[in-house]
């Protein structure tokens, strides 16, 4: 289970069934992870005229999950590659954002910045990596799982 304070819009998490979803809204005790708007057109006659007009009805379909039904996605080398990180030497991973490079070490399924920053030293899950890159570089991680 993930603490709500760790989540933001756009984070990828997984359900009990292993389905990967993207957070779109955060509520008091749940999240909305899928929203879809369906549009239905219906032709109608207006009054006693022979002209037809149409009525448009929009229906919002959402998928809502309780916080206890979502779990973090553990980082793996495959996920790091999909996030745009490159592996050069054994444990060293680098991501390029604009004209900057951020260096990490990936040891024992934990991603660590290659600088002494104890508060940022243990990134184990995808949503933590998404949040870190957004906070330090305003970079939104685009990933398809």
C-alpha cells in the first residue's frame, strides 16, 4: 500500500490484479485512475416542424479505486530503460533532461543519486522516481507499461 502523501497526478501504480494504472484524481479515500467521456448523438424533432436537430449527451465513465487497492511498482532495469535512463557501467544509470544529466546508481533494486543526498538516496518504486524527476527538473516521465 502507498501512503497518499507520496502520490501526485500522473503517477503509475498497480492494482491488486497487477494492472498498471495512471492516477488522474486524488480523493479523500480513493483515486480515479481512468476517465473516459462518451458522447451520444440522438436526432430529435423540435416542436411541430419537420426539421430535425440532434441532442448531444456526454457521459463520464470513471474507474475509482480505494487506497488499499493500489500498490507501488518496483524499479527494475527494464522499467528504468522505459523511463529514459541509460546504463553505461554496471550499476551506473544516467538520464538526460534538456542539457543536463543526472547520474544514479542502481544497487539491490534501489536507485540512488550519485551525490551525497541522504534524503534522496532510496528510490525503490516508479512513483518515487517520477516524483523526484518532476521535483528537481520539472520532467514528466512518459512510460508505457
